[in-house]
C-alpha cells in the first residue's frame, strides 16, 4: 500500500477513504504506474468498465487496487428507471466489489434506461411516489450487495415535474432508503445556474452525516444561464469556492477529481489534486484538526 501525503480526516470521522482522489481512466494507467503520485489518497473506477475484464487490463487494475484504496461509481444501475433491476448485474457487481475490497459503491440518483441503455442520466420526478419507489430499489441493492451504498446528486437541464425541490427529494430518498450521500459539488453549482437556486442554501440543507465522499469537476459554460456538466474542463473558481463553502459548513471530507474527457497529462491533473489538498488543509487548520 502506498503511503499518502494527503491530509487525513480526524479520528471521529468515518469516511470510507481519505484525502484527494482521482478517477482511474485508461489513458492514466501507464503514467500512474510510472509515477505513483503519493498525494493521491484513493482511486475511483466505474465497475461496468472492469467487471469480468482479464488479461493485461485485469492485472493493471489489480496493480492499483493492491496499492490504493478503491471506490466504485456506477453508470448503469438506473435506480429510478421503470425496468426491473438487473439481478445478474448486481451479483456480478457484488463479486467485483468484494474481490477488490472497494471501500464504497455509489450511483446516480437518476435513471438511464428502460430495457435498454440510454447513455444519459434522466431526472426522476420529485414526488412522494418516486421517493418510495426509488428508496425500495436502493434498499434491495443494499441487501444484495450487503453494504450501504451512496446516491449522487446529478446535473439536470430540465427540471422534472414534482411536489418538492431537488434538495427535498434527495434528502427524502436518502432518509427513506437509509443510504449514503455521494456529494457532487460541481453538479450543485451547475443546477443552481440552470434552475436558478442558491447553491449555498442547497449545501446548508444536505445531510452531512451521510456523506461518503465528494466529486469536483469542470463544466462548460454554454450560456450565462446554462452550464453543461462535461467533466472535460478545468475546475472553475466558482466551483472551488463552493467546495470551500462545503468544507466550512460540514468539515473536510474526501474529494475526488472527476475528469472524463479532454484528459490532460497526469502532471496537469496533479495540479488540481494538489489544489484539493490545499483546500482541505486550509479548513482542517481552521478547525484545529491535525494534518498528517
């Protein structure tokens, strides 16, 4: 196991991982093997891209999961979709999580198909009926996987009809399902622009004790009132500011740099990893928490 130079959370916190993380993308495998940056506290993979993968790629994954704590962020569970949950996939997923000793598994609070993959994240109507439906599916997934999972707040471009706000819906699902929260800082900011709400008020209302870890990413400014969650740009100052707000309100939690497109060289990604760590250290120092 690599020894990380990333800041550590205080002993009274129970996050599954620590410090600053990075998504393991195929283009980063060789650079990460060669460099093994100590400031990376954990890695994240989409299990759908790795389940039943063998050969050289399978050995490459094992190389990293033996050296870094692993979290998994899924793409195709479709927790809010109309189609039945894929039981075969859940069994394969459990095997993958167990084999690689994944510290956490999270998915999007959305749906992505109906007897077929849409390759997009569709918003769930914000209704009491949907809360009960989604929460029951989450509880079933947790029973099959034999672990608590986390739901991520997603970016949207058209607000679904409903009886409650996005934040109220998120909180109701997490409470009803008794699951964790995968907090996406960039998605809060994107939605606050697209739908005209106060991102800081949203942050104030989240169930902070449910946070497993967070994402931070860049997005594309289509118009002043339209942002697109691309994961393909550098993180904007406004999003860094919202991360500061989150740490100030809720304490320092593990935070992963999410970059899926236009992936720059590893050294450029490490600049943003280092910035995450600096923000974490700043708020740990402010709260009097010891930094490893």
